[in-house]
C-alpha cells in the first residue's frame, strides 16, 4: 500500500513500495498484542474497587508510551512501550492473598531490597522498543547508520522504599529480532497515521535471547515545602546493568516543582528500573484523605549512560550482524509536566538524546507519555 508522506523522515522513495497490507497475523506478534490488549482492559475493571486505599495496600498500573512522532522525526529510537504492575507492600506477609504469597520468599532472601521497615514491592513489566536508521526509504543495508532492531522483554523487579531512598533490583528476559514484533508494531503505527512503510526491516538483527540484571538506587533529597501547597524536590539516581541487552552504568538527577507534588521517586524514560510511580506513603495527594487529590508539577532531568555493550548498536552477540561504533557516553535531557487526579498520575515529557553512535549527524528528540493508576 503506497502513502503520500514519510512521517518527517526527510527521504523520498528510492525503491518500490511493497504493495501488500501490513501483516499482523503472525502467532508470536498476535500473542504480544493479546497481552497488551488485556493490560488495557484491566484498567476499567479496577475502577469497581474504589474503596479507600493506602500506600501499603495498593497496587499501581503504569502505561508508558514513547515515540519520535511527537518530535516530527522518524529515526533512531523511534518508539517504545512499557506496561508495569507494582504489587502492594509485601512486608506484612500474613495479609497477602494466596496469589500474592508465591513470590514473597524471593523478596525475603534477596540482598539490598529487603531492608527492615521499608515498603517492599514486586513489579512485572512488558517492554517493547523499536530502532531504525535515519533513511527508512531504502531496502539496502546502510553501513554507517544503526541497524533495524526490535526488542521485547519481560521484567520482574524487586523494590525497597522509604521516605528518602528507593532500591530496585530487576531481572529482564527477552528477545531481539523478528520475533520481537518490532517490525509489525512500527508498520502498524505507520499504517494508522498513513505514513510510508519502512523498507529495510529485512536487514534487522537476527533473533537472539536477551538476559539482563539491573540495579538502581534513587534518593529523594532536598524536599522544600513552600507556601500554598507548593514544593520542590530533587531526585538523583545511579544504576548499573549487566547482560547482553545492555551492560553499563547510568547516573542522573531530576528536579520537580509544583503544587501538591506526588510522593514518589519521579518519572523516567523507558529503561530498566524506570517505573517509580507508586505512592510512597499516605500523604501522596492521589490517595490522601487530607489533601486535595489534584496537583500539577513541572520537572527537568539530566541523565547519562556509559555503555560497554548495547545490542541495538553492537548487533547480535552470537553471530555476525550489522553494527556501528557506539558513543561511549550518551545523555538524556528531559523536560515535562505532570498532573495528579484521584488515583491517577499523568505526565508528558520531551526528551533530547545526544548522539548514540559515531558518525551520527545529530541527536534526536522524542516524546514520553506516562499514565499510572493506583487501586
């Protein structure tokens, strides 16, 4: 099917456009779509149980969507999704349901995230990210640009939180390659927005399993209350990841200012350990019985990554594949706004990412939309 625009890619057609409709009927991809659809369906179902909740007995669903269409571009990191469920506090094991008790022994025996007195929670996530070269209108391999890559991962995270610190230990298991469904998802989005179809997915990285271990610590520092419900805070973080998806370290900080700030550890781009939207205590405006359950705040952030290995740039590890020489250090500059409603937190951020590989002409921008719901 031929289209009249290229989603701001800036390239005119160089090869014949495939004359077939987007095929999304493959069994592996259909399974992924079914999971995503089920996650969306669970949101309205949870509204039935709208009793008073506390930070310790509540669960939190988070949906994060990122796409460079927000910045009118179509290259590099072109889109991502993350769906996360965070459990209630696991400290009081006797009060948990039988369905929740099966994973509590793991929490009891893990290092770092089992500090007495802290809120201890477990999270389950499904993550999907898509990467393409700048010129998607040619079917040939572009040697000096990043490879096509789709990455899909399932993650289990263990979290320990108190008023000033949050520790996250996360295990990721996934796949890079055709069965990640990156091609199908990007083509589906392009079809929905009537954009030209990318033509180089035949050159994407091959199927390969991904295993990663990630640890991150966040600090909630310099909380300064101001008159009329205004406040500001600072949330620095540092982390390390090891595995064949990504090996490296990150460090950064986020500053927030506004009315009725959420009591949590901020909002971040999609990456391991990034979901920290669950309320920290009962003074969070989303669930507080004393505060107005509404709020608005602005945030800015800066975070840097030093990667030894990145599968989206270095290519397949077990076989020869297209790859580029990555930049050792990459930075994200983030600016956004967040709004609070009863049980809900909605944020939007614009992200600028510096160049990720040698020879890249410029960095790129993309938008990040996050919605969380505690119940």
